[in-house]
């Protein structure tokens, strides 16, 4: 059984067919990347998988559970990081993490353990005790990545995980994601505009254009197939012919 099974997924908004028969599987314990131009359907796909949007037709299963009929059960297995996520600005970073951990933890010891994990992931140090409204965009993003990973979900759905981060902090977050997969068996489905990031992180990649998958494989396979030096070049070649 795959971690995520997407079959012939269609999503229509008014006259716009955002997803047009999308089909792909994510295996347990892998990091799978969705890449594509703006408006290709990446975020729509992630939101359906995260049970936040209903599909028009087709099906999605997360660890064998249908995301429509078993949405509550799916939510217990996943964490979702939107691209434009917010946090409660009048709380301190630490208060926010404790509050979010309380939804997943069974007792105070579990909350403490999760928050300790999150503090390490965020790398915010003493700034965790400051109010979130004093944080830069990058600091907020690190806090939100920490929130998504601290519960050690079976599936982490990450939309642009390093959005707004500088090179050093992007590197830190990428290494944390890799570590969580290796140490805790977390499966990761992510989208990113950063091709270097995708190439470094992902076992397999699907390139979406106009709501369909137009290429799929490991970064190495795709570079070889399209005679390209990097994924950016693959991306340009595929989308220019689509």
C-alpha cells in the first residue's frame, strides 16, 4: 500500500479545470516533489490530499484511507504546511508551539517532547519567547515548519517549505526534513519552485502542467531523459513543449 494514491483526480473551479486527470503514487518513506509553473495545480492537489478541498471527481487515498469519506482519520495521520500559513501573532513562538502540540499530544510530557523537537527544528533559540508579531517572514516560516514536523506525522504535506528563507536557513530546513524521513519514517509530499531544493531532497518528482503530470521520475532519470544538466532545464524543456 502506497502512502498516497491519487487516481484520475479532477478539480473544476467554475470554468477553470485546475486538475485534469492527475494520477500518481507516493511510496512510504519517500520524499516526493510536485513541480510546475504557477497555476499548474500543485497547491490544489496538496489541499485535496490534506482534506481541505473536495475533488470534483477521481479519488485520493492516504495510507489506504479515502480523503473524502475518511477525512477525520486522514487528518490524524498528516500535517499540512500551506505556502501562505499564518500564526497567532500575539502569542510567543513557544506559546504557539505548546498550543498546537496540545491538539496531538496525549499528556504534558508528550507536549514537552514535541515542543523540544520543534525548538530544535526552528533554530529560533531565545527568540521563541518573543511575540510572533516581532518575527521576520523567515522566522515565521521556520516556526511553521517546526509545527508541521514536531508531531512526527505519517505524512507531511509541505507547500513551498522554505518560502521566504535565506540560503542558510533553507539548508537547515532541508536537512531537518531529510532527517525526519530517515529517523522517524515520515513520508513527505512537497511542492517547491526551488529546483535545487527539489533535486537535493526528492527521491522522485512529478512535473505538473495545466493540471496534468507531464513527466515523472527521479531527478537523475529526468535529467538523463531530457538531456539536461539540472531540473530547471528539464522544467523549461517540458513546459515549453506542453
